[in-house]
């Protein structure tokens, strides 16, 4: 990973990538912080009617949560290597209904190898409860 040190992305860089992507832009993801030393990124997803499981419940549908986990997991390594990376695999454990005005994803690189990186992602609700856990396996090289 040291060969990519000069390719690291700032929060502004990651947000610009998010904003240029039709799908990520549609989700409305907003970067809260990137921490290269801790290999951690925090991103917010606000509730909108299109993301609700059932109209008027303010409960996030599992599909947008899955996309949120994959995208933020991707950029936990992507911010270190200069851009988005291919997803090899990811899984989700939904722990409780995700209800509220926004969710925050906190993604941390668990292990970064030469070709494969494993990232853990926590999805946190407005009450600071973990509502879902994700783990993704990503290529370690920007694609």
C-alpha cells in the first residue's frame, strides 16, 4: 500500500467522486470524515421517501443500506489508493430496524493486503445504535 501514498484522497476528493456518480449521487451520500492513519471513513445517508421500506415509516429499506455498506467499504480502501476499487464480496447482518432521519456508516480497513483488502462497516442510527454490520472484500488496487 505504500506505493499509493501520494494517491490518497481527501474528504473533498471522495465527495467529488460521489457527486459525479449517478447512483451514489442519487443516494445523496455525504462524506463526514476520512482518516488515513486510522484507515477509516465516515459517511452519512439522509432519509428520503425513495429509501423507505414502507411509506411514512422513516424505516430505511435494506437495499439502500446494502448499497451504502458496499460503497463506504469500497472507499475505506479507495481513499488510500486513489479511487474506487472492485468489490469481490460483501455480507450484511441487519441487527434492528433502521429508523430515523439519517444513517452514518463507519468503515475501517481490517486488513490491507497487496491484492485483497477486508473492510468492516458499522451502520449507526440517530440514537447511536448499530443497526447493521457489513464486511466487504475488495481489490486493493484502484480500478
